[in-house]
């Protein structure tokens, strides 16, 4: 939220109305600090917490996003990044954990705790329609590589490798 506040403060005053931040996902153990951060960064009218979103509704949400942003410190795999790419959403995500491996060259990356880096990436992505279109196209190509058939092939290859070692 601090990065978005920084982005907003640096925008020219004659820019269009700022885009809202839509936060989807079940509320959890950090929800109080999230609400507090929204208030402290003067974003109260710009942030919408949707709570739990059913799987069948996620593609519509991703597809409507101007930019999908995932400032995660740790992810086991990064499925939301892959889902967003598969729906054509341009992606900005952390350069930590599994996210760079999932995103490849199809996303802008920023250090998860570097507010200035996130603000710069937001400014870059939101000001450049061509960049967002390129990220969207790259994301669709990247997501197409992650199939269940490929997962099964790689799993079998791993089992074959492990069985031949014994």
C-alpha cells in the first residue's frame, strides 16, 4: 500500500482518476495490519477487500485487471501469478521465492520489501499501455507452457530417474 501511495503522490495532478486496488482472498492473520496500512496511506476509498472469491469467478476478476500485482515474500508455487497470466492480465510480482521461476520474462519483478522499487514498477506499468500489452502477450505464452500433461511428464521423468538410481 505504501508503494501505491508513493505512485499516486508522484502522478501529475491532471492524470485520470486513480485505479482502485482490489484485494481478493480469504481474510487471514494479517488482515488488521492491511486495514491499518490502507488507512495510514490515505487509500480508504481506493482499496476494496473482496474476501473469498470462488474459483469460477477468478478468471473474470483476472481478466478485468489493468495490472495483477503480487508483492509476496514467499510462495510455494505462485499459482495466482500463473492464473493471472493465463487470463491475459499483465503481471507485476515479487522477485522472491518461486515467483521469478513461474513468471519468467512475462512479468515485471520487484524486491518484495523495496517500496521504491514497487512504486517505480507501478509507475512504469500503469503509464505504458504498450508494455502492459506486451506483458499480457508474454504471460499468455508463458502460462500455456504449464499444462497437466507437462506436469505428468516431468513427474514421471523424476520417478524414472529416482528408480534407476537404486
